[in-house]
C-alpha cells in the first residue's frame, strides 16, 4: 500500500476520491450530508483566499482504497488543519485508514500546523462507528458532541405559520430581510457582522478555535463558489428597530439533490434574545424553502447537546435526532 499526494486538478483521481468518500460516508447513514461532485470539484480545483487543500490517496497498485483531505485555513486558525478521511467500505480493516491518518498528520506537521481537527459520526445507540474508534486510537479528544437531527417537511409544514403568528407579538418592531444567493449590498456589512457573532457565540467545548473574520470579499467568494456548485442558499436576517442586523439563519438545497435541505448557521445577538427571534427565523426559512423547492422532503441540522435554546427551537419545528457527530481535536508537535 502506498500513500501519495493527489493533484487537485486531476479530475479523474479527485472524482474517484469523491466516490470513495460518498460511499464511505453513506454506509449505514441514510441522512449523510455528503457533498455533490460539482461542489467537491469546485473546492478542489478553484483557488481560494480562505483555505488551501492537500489531497492524499491510499493506493494498492492502481486501485484507490481511500483518501484524506486536509483543509488549511489561511486567514485565521493558521495553527490548525481540518482532516477528513475515508476508506472504501470493501477495503476497510486493512490498515488504509491508519496509514492515511499518519501520512495526513505528517503533512500537517510539515505545514507548521500544531492542531488537527476532525469530525466523526457515530450512531445514537449501539457500538461506536469505526471512524470514532480510529480517531480515539490516534489520540483525538472530543471537544463538542452534536446531535444531528432531521425534520420531515411534509409532516411539519402545518407548524410554520402558527409559529410565525405566535411569535409576532414578541418580535414587534423587528424586521425580517431575506434573499436567495447574493446578499443585497445594503446588508453586507451587517451580515458579515452577525456571521462573526455566530463564531463567537457557538458552543465550542474544549476545542481551541479562533473566531472567523468576515468581510465582503470573503462573502462574495463563498456566494460564487455556491453558485458554481449548484448550491441554492436562502438567508433571513433580523433587523432591529434601530436598523441593526441582530440575527440570521441560513439553509441550503443542492440542485443535484433537491429533495434534501441542510440547515446552516442560526444566531441571535445576545442583547436581542428573549424576543423569540430564533424560532421565528427558522420557521420563516422553512416556508421559503418549501415555496422555492416544493419537492424538498427533509431538512438536516446539527446542534451541540449543551445548546439548550436552539435544541428547544428545533424540537418545536419537529426535528428528531438520527445520529451524533463529534468535533474532535489533536495537538501535534512541529519539527
């Protein structure tokens, strides 16, 4: 078995890595949120001002057994690297995962990174997943445990308008502003500010993570990347009576799999909590999703187990837990 680096512009090999990743991620996970090939291809082949990519493959002859992707932040968290690792289910338990992990960690050390982050899914009940067992063997510690949840939009659609009616009195004076795709120019500054608030307020447990910094260039790059990948994102902001952006929620549907939606960030600024804005935002966005994509059947979200307010919001919207995803981290020493 050989581990070697793969040129991100090699579409044949990167497509094979994506196929392996999809097969591994979906094994036993009917709600896997694995990205589409157009989204992966855009991330691999197009330059980014925020993230650099290193791709590794485990080869046996010409056969690819598995792959690893390292994402190196360029603007903040420059001491960190994010690792995604996958092995073809038919080739698991042959050492490919351990070999890929060791090679990936060595690459991280070579890049001067001292922290390796990863995300591992495991069932709610029963034995831990192979990925979690491998992460523990490699010395990764758990920072945050997220409950991944799904809501059936057919079953829950009758909840949305009553929730909007119920929350209207508490939200008096607050305006909802929404769009698909490109953020209106007059909201860019406020939108970037509330995204930064999200990364300050999101529960991180024991993870060593710096908040992200956002500006118009970063926002427009993300929007263009989503557009090229066929990702349709709806965003709703809350504007206070004083004209300040104080809350947001996002959700995305891929045109390559329009029956499923994925919840993005949701946050209300601390000074404006108590007006039921989080529940109002998400109910409004479910309505927008169903209007634009009437064939969309489910929406997937994830929340830290300690985030009681957002878990209560998701309970009201009919989400049910389907698995756990652990955010894990390991410290490494550079040479």
